[in-house]
């Protein structure tokens, strides 16, 4: 992988450099929010992953993440933060980050999470412009009102494209949609979509569901339903 690490703590960067080299990954390090954003914008197609600290000089990590998401909805973003409040973590996920790691962290834990996220986002590398629905196209999920293709990373509701899905949002929608009306607990979704357990950190699922719903509502009725006390399910039976 080619990694952009935006981190103002040089000791953390130096430590991670050794682990990245051990994995055979290339990494560029920026110690300032504005410089990190400029590095990404200069070559947005270069990066396989961005690790982003929230506490950065010159430009807050939240703002950097939002600006990156304006350019790319597919590049995986992992937040690195010393903040441990629930609100900061949820805001970060809503900003568009795919995952977060709270400092102090184990380098091996971060590497494991990066590998899991990269496995899930590899298909997104082929994503191009959204094309009109082709009746001859093969869809991995197809219901009366919904279609989804994992090769092109495209999803349509009532014939309209659901645009701007991040890798995790796409995978979350796919996991729910391939088993319509089946109820998934948050714990099940964490294991299926994130590839590893979050040990009860259900805020991750809720934050991604919120963003996913916002994008779905731009093109049609809500198809991600809450089953109170249990979790979520996909149900497009209410689409006119």
C-alpha cells in the first residue's frame, strides 16, 4: 500500500515507519493538517489509505477529513486520536472516516486494522463514474426496487444511483441488502463488515448507518430500517 500519514507526533510517525517498511508499504508523513491535505490533493489517486490525527496544527483533522471526502469517497481513512469522548469519535465517523484508533495504541493493532480495511476496499479501486442502469448488467443483489453491483461498486434505488458511498458504507449496504428483511445486530455487522470485533463499540455501526441513510434519502425512500433493541435490516417493500 501507499499510505499518507498525517500525524503531528514525530515519535509516532517514526515508530510506524518501521512497521510500514516491515509490511513492504510506502508511506509519506506530514506533520501539519494543511500540508497533509495539500499532499493528498496534489495526487489524490496515489494513496491507498490515509491515517489522520484529529489534533493537528494549522487545520483540524475533522476539516482535513471532510475536504478529502469531497475529492474521494473511496479512499479509506483511519482516524488516530488521543480524544476518547464518544462525541469526537462519532463526529469523526460521520465526517467520513472508515475506522478510528484511540491513542495510545499498539502498532500491531493499527496494522491489523489497516489490513482489514484495505481488504474491504480493494474492489473500490475500479470505481469510476456512475453509469446509467444497464438492463444487461449483472447485479449481485437485485430486488423489485434495488440493484447492486460489487464489481463496479454501484448501487441503484428505483433506477437512481446512490452516489458517494464510502467503502464501508457500500459494504454495510451490501451486507444488509443481500439478505432482505433479515435483522442484523450491531455486533454481527461489526464482525461481517469490519472483519474484526470492536468489543462492543456499537457507535461505529450507528454512525455509518446515519451517513448511509442520508445518501439513500437523496434518491428515494428509506430502505434501512431500525429494529428497536436489536439492530438493522434492509427492506425495500415500501418503495412505491
